[in-house]
C-alpha cells in the first residue's frame, strides 16, 4: 500500500532564528507556505513579524535553521533575488508614487518599451490596457487607470498591489498588515482579493495582529510572541475563539482577570465590614 506524497512547500522555514547582537528577534520559528493556501502569521508589536517578513523577502539572512524555496535549501542575498525566485512582498506603506497614475505605478520598475534606438519609448497604450485587464481579472473594476493612485482609498491601493504581484508571476505573496489602517468595509474588500490571489494558485503569507481577519481566510496559523513561536495550527485544528484566546495571551489574561477581581473585591469587603460600637 502506497501513501500519497505531501506537496513540496513553496517556502519552508525550519527552526529559523535571527539575532541582532544580543537581541533575540526570532528563535525556533517554523512555517510552511503551500500553493493555493494562506498562511497567517499573528502576533502583537515586537513579536517578530517584521523580522520574519524581511527574511522571506531577502532583506535579512537567517542566523540559524533552514530556509527552503521549492524544496531547495537557500540563503536569499537580496530582495531582487527573492523576487526572481517568485517571492513578492507588499509592505504596509505600499511604496507607491501618489501623483503618478495607477497604470504607471502598476509597471513601476518594469516598464515595457517600444521602438528602437533613439526612438525607444514607453509603451503607454500597452501599460494602460494591461493594467485594466489585470485588475479586472482579479475582480477590481477601477473607474479610470489614469487617475493618480494617491486618490484611491487605502483598500484599493492594497488591491492594486496584490493584482500587480499576481500579474508579474509571483508564486508567493507576502502581505504586511494589509488591513491595519483600514475600516471594516475596506478590510473586507482587501481580504476578498487576498483570497482571490490564493485561488489563482499563489501561496500567501498574511501578516496580521487581527485573529478575526486571519480566520476568515487562513488555512494555516503561526502565532509569534517575543520572537518565539508559541503555536502552529491548521484550520481544522483550531477555532476562532481559541485563536483569539492564544493571541490575547490565554493564561496571562486569566491571571490578570483574577488579579483584577481581587483588587475590586478588596474595597467591597472593607466597606461591608461591621462598624465598631461608639462610646
């Protein structure tokens, strides 16, 4: 009897660590990113999420453990190498030029040209048409790709960045807190396109501190705390309530509740104590 072979992860971190001098930024972190799945990395500020992003994006190299891309052990030397290996990272600030039109930002750094020699110039018609088609393919119907990208909402700019990564052939899409500065409605729009990227066959890494957003779209969940991995679950292994409890501190919250109950009950006992007789 032969068993089925598990698919090779697009990106795999095994027991990875990163130190800055004596500061432990990450220690013993493992995760897998599979095609057609969303791996959510959750943690509060200082949990190590940014360091993890920088390692996957090629900005920083790991000090210990193993990084594999498509099963091959590697050490990424630069963001360009990560991009060449199919890893696209969309940071919170998006790195867009607000006064440039949407189509210009869509092709920023990868502009197609036409003509030859001194007559070589940007193929503006191709860029406009391709941008519109790529956005429509993701279900994004912008009013006008000629409008400055700075006039779009935060959610719309995130969606353009996701569509750009899909168009340029990313296999892995890393999203740094894409809903952090957005309202409920815009967050829902962004999560819809995150799911669309997954449905296109990409492996998505969603960095977030919001367990509700993570559970809406996630297939795997990694929880970080002070640089260490405190939990790893698949969707079948956990619930939103458990994810929220672990994210919020779990036993630490229980201890805090007990302390607060003691603190509030002490004054009540003092006021309810019998008064001593008067002379």
